[in-house]
C-alpha cells in the first residue's frame, strides 16, 4: 500500500473515531489524541472540534407519590404525556495534540480534550413533577471536565514490524452545577423533625417557588495511561491496547438560595459551603486496523468503561438554610463501545471513511442513557501547504427507555434507587459534525 495513501487513510480514520465517540454512552465525550504518536514526521500537530446535537425529551411522566401534597393537581401514579421540549443540550468537544520526536525511537505528545460532561435543561412540566416528589424540581444540571495530558511512546524494531510501549499522565478537573426550584410545602415536612413546626414553616414559606443553585469546582487531579502496540507500517497493520486510569475528585462548593440572614431564623442563612466526593471511570480500549487491499483499510475497536464505579456523587452542605448530607444517584453499569469500519484512498489527496458504532447503555434505575447505534462518515483532504483538513458527520439512534420512581424519598435530596418521578423516552436521534486540521514536518 502506498505510504502516502496510508497516511491519508489514517488521518481520515482518526477523524471518524473522534466523531463516533462523541455520542458514546454514559457521560463520555472526548478522547485524548494519542494516535498522533504513530505518525511519521519530527513534529505533528492536529486540532479539531466535534459539535454534538442530541435530541431527547420525555415521552411520558408518572406522577410521584408526593403529588397528593400538591392540592389535587396531579393524581399519584397517573401517567401523563410529556409536553416539554428536549431536555438535552448541544455541546462541543475540542481536541488538540502536538507530537515531537525526541530521538529516532522515542516520541512524546501533549494533548487536550474534554473527556466527560453532561448538560440538561428541563421544562416546566419536569420541574413540576420533580418538585412534587421531594420539594426540589431540577431546572438545569450539568458538569464539565478538562484533561491536559503528556504521553510518550518508545519504539522497538523487530524482525517483522515493530513494537511500542506507551505511557503518560494527565490532569483532569471537574465542575458541576445544579439549579432547583423549591416546593416549600414538602420542604417544610422534611425539616419539621429537625427544626420544629414553626421554624420549618417559616423556611417552607420563604423558599416556596424560589431557586437554589449547587456548584462544585474541583482542582486538577492526576491520572495516568499505559499501553502497548504492534505494527507493520507497510500494510498499515496495527494492534494497540491502552488503559486510562480512574480519577477521584473531592471538590469544594456552595449552595445558594433566595434566603439570607435577614430572616434571622438560623445563623448564616446565606450561601452554604459544601463538600463532595465522586469518581470518574477507568477504561481499557483495544484498537485494530489493517490494509485489506490497495487503497483500502479496515479498522475496529472495543472499549470498556468502568461506569459502575459511579454509584453516587456524595456531598454535604455544611451551612446555610438546608444543611446536611445529600447524594446524586447514578447506579450505572459498565459501558461497552464497539466500532468497525473501512477507509478508502481515492487518490493521493482525498480519502474517505465509513464506520458504525454500538454503545451499550449504562443506566439501570436512575436515567435513560440507553443503547446507541451510530453511523459516521468522514473525508480527509490534503492542501497545498502540506497539511490535511478533515470533515465528518454522524447520525446516532438512541433506543427507547423508561425509569420507575422510587417508592418514597427518604429526605430532601436523598432517595432509594429510582428516579424522583417515573418517566419514559422514545427512540431519539443525535446529530454530530466535526472538523479538524493536521500539519507535520
């Protein structure tokens, strides 16, 4: 296989992999571009962005047991048709990598991406149902991460082909925000045993129909990746396995409500300090590729992500109007992502690629992160400056799913397994576009 065509094909496949993973399960988003380590040239730089537009909304909502407290506006256990707009929000996944050859056999790359994230914004119907379940209907919720990494690869020439040892570290941060609307009647009932009826009643009245925002900001925490690869460059054959470690975050935060110390009920009713702890998962990915005919390349990958490590994000509000321990529940199961496809070099300047991805949903009792099927296509074009520009698009089908409500909340913000109210989603779609550019010398 012509070496120039191999290079163009690999660039196209990297672009396709990036856009395919943009719709991966759980809260996965970007993956560090360590594949740049295998490319020829003393200096290589590749940058790109994927824009993902998920379309998922509630098909039905089931009134929670606490709906009886709403004055009869909802019938407990009754199923209602969803009327809100999609709660999922569009997002961008940036990626950048720069590689340097330090010696003939040793090379290193610096990378940046956003490996995990989520962003949801709920309409008035979902806020209403959530508020009648435990007194706090979520308006919007999401989190972001940033990863800066450095990864090196050392090459061993063999009698046939060559082997690589790969290793490096990264720093990952964590930012979370949740805004809720209070239903003071139910808040009052939850606080009565601790504060007494009179004080709890004042709290409930003051909080009713106001918003509170919980925010966490975690510093950069370290992680590492390690792996190995074997390749025969002449036929574009490569087998690679790469492990990425889990990262535990212990961020500090605040919980801000409409109350302030002007009420004089309890000292320090203003912004409350909060602390939290949670772990984002480890993963292992096996990648395979090979030339299969002149101008043709086949590729595939299998990735396991340890989403079952994310049972809950535990946090404690230390002060303010609603102090005490809380938890955000997930109870995920492990994720599996399987990708396969082919690439073709049409000539020395233009290559295209087509691939398919299946991602196993990770939700069990708390969410509707269901199985996803993706078809993606990309094209790579060499320009007159010696660089390569690539474009891609993907279409994902998200399978239908439903979640049952827990029998009864055990307190404000603390539940048994299950959602605060029952709901279902139908089969939905996600659209994604990507663009990137690479240059080397």
